């Protein structure tokens, strides 16, 4: 399957989608591994994003179980692949039920790798915090104090944290 990515990346978009559909119909292809291969590919970032988007359009193949399995593998990769947060945000958009899994498992694994030190990936994490607040604020507690303070400079984060703390006290 490794030899597949240069071929896929060279194809025009509409033809690529047709090939992806045919590839995914093969019983010998592990769809999760194909997605992981694309996420780990270090070629043209725009094309990688387009391939990820095209793959995720095959919702009959990329169901919640496959997406979650792919995320489990992805968060174990070191260094953190560049498109990790793009994929996580996209997957959560398709499967909102992933929220709890992401907050309790996947993103803490990424934080263990000091995600805030990855300039190109960190903004995606911050976007996740904002989109999934106030529930995502439990991730703030896993961050170093100086990083928390920088995040709290953003009004949306500050408001979400206050709401999270109030909810926590009332439960």
C-alpha cells in the first residue's frame, strides 16, 4: 500500500476519487490503514487534506469504529503527524459522538507529547477546545500553568472555563 500514495497524489481530483472508491471495494485493503497512510504521508499538504476529505466522504466505509481505531493509532505516532488535528476536527464534525472519546482518550495522549510545542498543530487543538466547550475544558487541566494562562487570554476560552468550573461545582 505504501507505493499507492505517490500514484494517488499524482491523479487529478475527480479521477482520484474514482480510484479511491475502487481501492476501498477491495477485500484486501484495510481502509483504516489506508487512511493512516495518507495521514502519515509527507507530501503536498493540500493534496493530503483533499485525499483525507475524499476518503471521509465514504461514510459507509469510514464508520465511527474505523475512525476511532485510526485515531487510536494516530495519537501513538511520534512526532505528531502534521494533519492530526485537521483529521480529528473533521472526524468529530462527521461523528459528534466522538467528542467524549477525544476528550478522555485521544487528546490527552497528544498532550503527553507536549502538543503546545508543535506550532502548526497547536492551533487545531485550540480550535477543538473552542468548538467543544465547555466539555473540552477538562483538557485545560492537563496543560502546564503557563500554557493555560496563554489560552485564557482568549475570551472564548476564558468564558468556557468559567462555565466548566460552574458546571463542575453544581454537579
